[in-house]
């Protein structure tokens, strides 16, 4: 199939081109994000492949449907950036990569936790400047602490398992029961109890209308003073203004995020020579106890290989008329 691929960097092109050795797709790469401005580039392509910050809204779907669009292939797990009901009405299939390497994201979550807690990011810069002072670098033992994991799907369960390995008491909350929670030695509890008892809270649920701003002023007020919050899921789960309030008051003792509500205008680009216009984001970067990475949790070699292989197989399945096992049903609506 002819595939227009948006938001591509060199690494995307390399992995997708290599995976295409097993297919005969005609791949056209665009560096641009898919927005209503760049959408005309995709006219005439039966397949459009997008990533986390591309916007496939009703207007773009309608426009591209008129030019032969048959399938939207997400090269990620989340699908909050696609209007699924519009796609269904237009007869456009939406396919995704539901699981590539949950280990990649789980391990990055723990990397953020360890770096933040032991101030590795600050120590690294200090030592390179010849500053060997320990002031401000004190962390806490993870052993014996209570960790709360919200969302015990593929990634959350691995995070729970790793935290158990550190000797944490792990509490979980999910809408669905998962027998693996007991297997890894964690304990499901109501959400309020998780907020009240956890020393650290890690978010692994999808962004949905229910989870939008799940971490807000009210939930933060229910948490233990000094709680550490980790978000490698989706930015919109956290109300950033409320978190800034919590950081200023000390109610939140640390924040590590790989995702941010308004990341679309920032992440994946080198903006080091430009002024950042997002004052909320700029404020976040001023806290010594905030660690931000730019949506890189998925970024391992294994995950990239899997993403490329599954994306191209999904498109091949749609092309050959087979029911694609990675279709996103239109009933699963996530919020942008
Ligand atoms: P998954 O579907 O396997 O698990 C999600 C879990 O969240 C499910 O068990 C589901 O029941 C639960 N859930 C749904 N609504 C909930 C709610 N209101 N409260 C509590 N739990 C709820 O997904 P996954 O593969 O584990 O991925 C989790 C999230 O991680 C994805 O939604 C995606 O947004 C994010 N993600 C981020 C990156 C990254 O690079 N930062 C990479 C991949 C995935």
C-alpha cells in the first residue's frame, strides 16, 4: 500500500524501511506533524501512519476520506488523537500497536524514579563542574515505602513487579481486575486509599474522560505530604497547574514526567535555540525536584523494531482484507 508517514525522524525512517523488507509497501516519509495544515500532503494515500502528537480529527478524516483514505495506522498504543467515531462513520479502519515493549516504558518509569529520588540529574552536572557537595542530593530508601500504581495493564503490572523487587509495599487501582496483581504480590485498593497511603504514585492508565486530570487539586490534597508522582502515561491525566501548586506548597515532594498535557508543540524537536512560550512548562523546569523527559519512555531498540514490524503488518492485513487483529474498535473513545 502507499503509506504517508508523518512525524518521522531519522530513527523512524530507518526502522520502518528495514521492516518494509518483509513487505512491499511504498513508504513516503514526512517530517511534519499531521495537522489540518499538513493534511493535504496525505491526499491520495490509502494509508496514513501517525504518531502520538499527530491530530487525526473529524475534519482531517473527512478531507482524506474524500481522497481515498482507507486506514489510519498508529505507530503507538494510545489512540486519543484520533476521532474514532468519525473514522467509523467514514469507513476508515484505525489500527495501532497495542503492545511493543511494555518493558521499555516500565523501565523508563523506574529510571525516572531512581534519578529523581537520588538527584542523579543534579549530581551529574555538579560532578562535571568539580562540585562534589552533597547538599540537596539526599533521597530516601525505596525499600519499605508504599507505592501506588494506577492502571495495572501491560505496563503498570511490570512497574508493580519491579517496585516489589525494591521491597516496596505496592497498592494498585484499576477498573478491571487483573489476576497478575496478586501474582506480583501487590494489593488492589480503592483509589482514595491509594492516594492516602502511597509515598509514590505511578500513572499507567490511558487518557480517557474519566482519567483526564485524575491528578488534580482535590486528589493531591488527599495524598501524603511529600508524595512523589510519576507520569509516563499521557500528559492530560495530570492537571499541571494543580501539580505546580502542590510542588510550591511541598505537598508534592517530587515529580517525574515523560509526558505533558501540551507536549505537542514541544516534544521531539530541538528547541534549544528558541524561547519556550509555554509558561507552565517553563515553571515546571525551575523546580529542583522535577524531572522531565520528552516522551522517550518507549524509545528502545526492541520497541522500535516491534513498532515498525507491527505497523507495516497491520497495514498489510487491512490491504489484504483480513480482519486486522490490532484494529481499534470505535467504541473505545479516549480524550485528546
Ligand atoms: P493497557 O491497556 O495494557 O493498560 C491500561 C490499564 O489502565 C488497563 O488495565 C485499564 O483497565 C486501566 N484503566 C483504564 N481506565 C482506568 C481508570 N479510569 N482508572 C484506573 N485504571 C484504568 O495499556 P499499557 O500498554 O499498560 O499502557 C498504559 C498507558 O501508557 C497507555 O495508555 C499510553 O497512554 C501510555 N504509554 C506511554 C508511552 C511513553 O512512551 N511514554 C509508551 C506506551 C504507552
